[in-house]
């Protein structure tokens, strides 16, 4: 059959194309994206304190997708449904990839992962609904100022997340202290706790709210400790272990206190967490409480509730709210040897508006290239504040295996200015950029939250689909579908006239990569929006060829393909919130995203 409205939209979207019109369409689509974003946040200056759910979990290992451990971990995290998840014991580089799969499957768009530690391969990580605007894996040399210091078992991960559109920050410190019951192990835990305290109490940070989460490998019920303090180092320290000069001074000046909580308590209070049956153990096989959420005073003052989640407690009264279907008792032990600790908090927001507020849009949404090839895309950055934003630049977040370049462009997206040179953006003005990412290793549908920053502004808030960029990279050149989505309203939003009405958006994609087989599907980015989505392939004239939940077809190099996504409401309202309520059309080849586009959705 033929849908005239779809046919007309497709024809308008791709007339004169496929490749030569991409630059023009990029600018046009960016304007729509920015306009939708500004409708939401353009006039917002002050935010109410923000309710946030967090969870910390020693998962032992994530496990490969499809494995019993992976699926059990996913079920538990879906049940808790936290905004931010701190993970310890990401065990290998393969496990880092499995964590990325888990984050994607659960709908978390932002993450930070520490590298393997100095004395072992276990890593700390954060996956988050909130944008990660800054992250670092701290070493003892960085924290002590002693370049020879090497006294941490594992790096301490710090991730600063933006809780509001004004980038109100929440500092999250994730740690996994040394395990074991010997004096040597206790000594190492004491040093590591002291280092966490250094980070949490950094006077240069100010009063940003802070959380400390992770596996401390110490039970607060173990006190008193023996010895009470260390004035000399015990034997049995590993080769290469170097005590920082600052810790040496503490040891010689009264002793290092043999109690990790001693060094944490001045900065954050333990949130009392128990299982519903009254037990407080987070490692059931030992009966010990090892995993904690600690909150800084500005969070504690607003009230918090915490719980140790045990699948075996499902059905008992008194739990904090959980989401979805109860989980069977066997699921938790299948997932890990520890139980997760979760907490409902209120995070204080800044009380004053910022003079500068940066918003951004990126197009296309996804690219796929071979190692050493450059994926290019466009970005528009708008200064929504009332003073000039100075020294504005674009960059990659930490630990993306790629080289990066950017340059300013004019309204036609022709190059101007000099490569990799920051620019000033006057109030109310928009600056266009082109950027290139050249991966040096494999990337599997990595959603990159670009660092868009100016000297006198917060980073531009990251919004999946508006200003993030999905990049896949493989050893050989994959398909690379440059996709554009269009809505009947022409403003980048599917507007359903009632809660059970049907609407559409259409897309065209040209394969500028290698020939291959792609699977095309639509989703809501894990938001759980009350819509059903069906993907229909069409020809350039709008004739519908095939419809299903997903479609698979071979695509030649240089070929253009056309799709309509049918959106049907299921009876509930969808707020007009284009920064978060979005629908995605994805093209996947060999398990990696090789193209994508997206639009907003709302009911009238």
C-alpha cells in the first residue's frame, strides 16, 4: 500500500540526494533538534532538589550477554531501577565490553570505567541515566603528590554526574578496598580509605554533594581493630608497593588508624541498609556487611533511605519501592556472591541561575568505520545565557580509543577558522562545528557524550539522540548508514493526537560504507514509553514493502533505503519532553550499530 503523507515526507527529505545533500540536511536537522531542546530548558533557571536512586554492587564479574550470570544481574538491576549504578569487580577487558552491553540493555546511556589496578585486574565502574560530565581513575601518586607512591590496590573512580539541565553536579566516588583478614590486608585498606578521604575532602572542589560507594571489604561490626594503628608497615607487601610520603608521615607522627571508616566518616555518613528480613549482610556466604553507600552532609540533611536487596525477601513487607515483576530467590546468587545496596536520596540543587548555559545538537547520530578511518559529523552549540561564552571547544570523554579533531563551520557547514581552536560564542548565538573521530581499536555501538565546554560555562548537558554520537569501529570496513529522520510536523516530534492514536516518522539512510546485511528496529531508548512501534520498509515513492518489529535486508554500498516507523499509543499520556522522550530507529550489522536516527514523541 502507499501512504501519501509518508511518500511526501520521504521525497522532501531526500530530494536531490543521497550524498550531496547531507550537509544541507545536517544543518536543517540540527536546527530542529536545538529548537526542541530549547523549548524544554531555555527558560529554566532554578531546579528543585532532585530525588535520585543509587545502587552499589560487587557483581563478581558481569558475564557475557546471554549467560546465566549476565541475565540474573540484569533482572536484579531492572527490579531496583536505579538512576545510577556503581559496580565493583569488572574483572577483565572483555568484562568491560560486557558491562557496556549491560548498560545498553538496561537503558543507561552514560558510563565511566576505571582501568585495571596496580595490583590486580578488578575495576570500578559507573553506569548512569545522568550525564557523566567528568571522570577520573585516581592513583596514589595523584592523590598524595608523591610521584613514587603506589599504595592503592585498585584505582579509585570518581565520576561527576549532571543531575539537572543546569549541570548541578553530584560527585560519586566508587572504591573497592583490599580484601583479606591479615594485618597486611588491614594496613592496605587503611591507606586506601585515607586516600578516599583525601579525594572526598578535596578543598578545591567546594561543597558539591558527594557519595562514596563500593565494597570496603570491612564490616563496621568488626571494631575494635587490632592493632589500633600502624606506625610501621607490616611484612608481606607486594613487589612494587610504595607507601606515599604523606602516609609515611602519618605513620611516624602517631600512626595510621586501623579502621577504614575513621577516614571516611568526616566526609560522608554510612546509610544504614538492611535486608527486609533484618539481616545486614551484603555477602551472604560470610554473613558480613562489606558494601556501603555513604552520603555527604548536604544529602544526609535532606533525608535518605537505604536497603540491602535480597531476592529471597521478595514478598516480605517493608521494602523500598521496586519496579516490575518480583524476582525469584535463586536469581541473586546466580548474579553474584554479594547483594546490592540501594538508596533513595534527595540531592540538593544549586540555588542560583547560571549566566551562561550551553546547549548542543549533533548530526548524524551514528557512524561506523574501520580502524584508522575518520568518522565525521556536525555539531551546533548555542549559548543560551546572557554573557559571552569564551574559549568553547569540543572533545572526547576519557578512555575512548580514538584520535579527535574539530573545526568551526559557517551556517552552510563550510569550514572556517583553524583546526582544534577554541572560539567565543556571544549570548544567543549558535556556532557550528565539524568534528572527526578516528578510532584506533574496536568500538561496539559506543555512545559518546561529547565534551562541549567553554572557559566560563558548565559543560553542555548530554542528551541521548540530541548531542551524543554513536560510533562503531572494526578491523574491516562495515556498512555505514547515514540516516535522517523526518516527522509530519517538520519539527522533529511525533505528536499523537490522543493517548491511543497512531502517528509515523520516516527515515532515509544511504550506505556510505561497505555492503552488508543490516537489521532495522525501533525503540524508545529504554524509557518504557506507552507506545507500540512497527518498522515498515518503503520505496522512494512511499509504497510499503514489508512491516514487522524488526526487518533484515542486504544493503549495497551507495544504496539508499527508506523506512517508516508506525507509532501507536497504548492509552497513557506522554509529556512533551523532547530531551528525554525520544524514539530511535537503529541499523545493526554484526552486532554493532552502523546507523541511527531519532525523533521526539508526545501526546497532545
